């Protein structure tokens, strides 16, 4: 059993075909649909996901994305870029069978980033949050069906990016003025909303956050089959939650390689921390390869193209090293 490796989502540059070629060439067993935010608003992770919404629209203001009454240039652009990316991926995955990952922003990070007409985040309005989650779920259902139609041999993995999730739970999301924070959202409400959105996909659902204090337990209860995180931000306080997650069958997408240009250690060195964690938790080394997917620590949009290519190849070698020498 070889350990798997994949990317997080974003890449530098703006050429969809070049991105699809790099991704499918690097991750032959677990490619993903790349995001290219350098193209501008609508290609960024928030704008791209707002383009998926059904019967809900948004446009760009100087302060960020704001709700609209009708589809405008910005949401049309987001949809057209997504179509371009899917065309490119389809071209480079002819006859492919195996895992394939697509990413979208989850309902809570979206609610913290999308402004209502008055400029405050949707997060402060529980009814608006419900509508947003419903619209996102509907859009994801259509998007996943499109991906399966284009790449019929793919076992699609849905990744929801929730970097603001911990801030939403702890009441740390800043208001428009920046002088106050929005009230913490009840954990039950957060969990229930995530569960409803996860339910649109009958395959694996992974939640990604490169923020500290990822709520492993809550994500598992909501039905996530994997959690993707920046390994360098883990503290021993999270040991119990991670041990329980692994024993419950949750896959860890361990972000062990820096997402921006940095010297790369040898592949074995990159996964040393994962081996140590396994020893600390008293888990059997033999389970490492099936429980861990090696990734960069976050998206690669801020990296140089050469580093982005090197990192993806490095992740594959690090995963191999984990499988060959789990001890």
C-alpha cells in the first residue's frame, strides 16, 4: 500500500492547460482541479465558490465580495474560468480512473467573507447563512455531476476550504469596521450546516484549514472523511482529537511541505513529524500509509512556478518514503 499525495488547490500563474498538465503529471494517482487566483477576482477561492451558487449572486466591491440581486460580470467571469479549468483537466485525464479532488469554499468561511447589501458579513444573519448554505449545496451538486460526466472514471473527493471555521466558532471574525467581532456561532448550528452541505456528495469529503486549532472532532461528527491541515501548526493539545480521528477512520491530509518558496529537506525529513506523531499516539506504524495523504501546507498561489512544480514532486516522494519506512 503506497501512501498518497495530492495538492491543496491553488497554483501560481494563469494558464489553465499548463496547470492541468502540471497537476496530472505530478500526482498521477490523485490529481486535483487547480485554482489560479492570479487571474483576478472570480478566480480567487471566494469568488470561484460564489460562482457555483444557485439563485444567489455576488459582485466585487473595493472591500470584497458583496451580495447582488442579479448575475453580473464578476459571477459570469468566475463561471467561465471554472469552465476553462474543467476543460483543461478533462483534456489531461482522458481514460483516467482513480481519485480526483475538487475544492470549494465551505459555508462558514463563505458567510464570513460575503457582504450583505449594507457591508456587514452574512455571518451576522442566521437566516442569510442558511440560504447561503442551501444555495452552495445545490451548486456543488451540479458541479460534482459535471465533473463526473467529464471524467467518468474518477472517484471524486470533495474538499471544502474552511480556513475561517475556528474563528467563526470562537467569535473572532472581524466586522466591516474592524472594531468589533461577530458573535460566535453555536457549535450545533455549525455542525448541522456542514453536515447538510457534506450530504450532497456520496463520496469522500475532506475539510481543509490552514489555520491553527482545527476542530477535528466537530468535523468528524459532521461527516468529514478527511481533514486537511498545516502540520506545522499542530500542538500536543490536539493529540487526543487526532488519535480518535485516525482510529475512527478519518484520513489526515498532512500539509508537511511549505507552500511558499523555501529550501526543501529530503523527502523522508518532510514526514519525520508524522512518524513522531504516530509514535506519540501509540498508533501502529503499518497504518500510516493508509491514514495519511501528504500535501503542501497550504495552496501554492504565492509560490514561484518552479517551486510549485518542485513541491508537488516532493510530496509524492515524501509519501513514498512514509510508506516504505513507516517506523
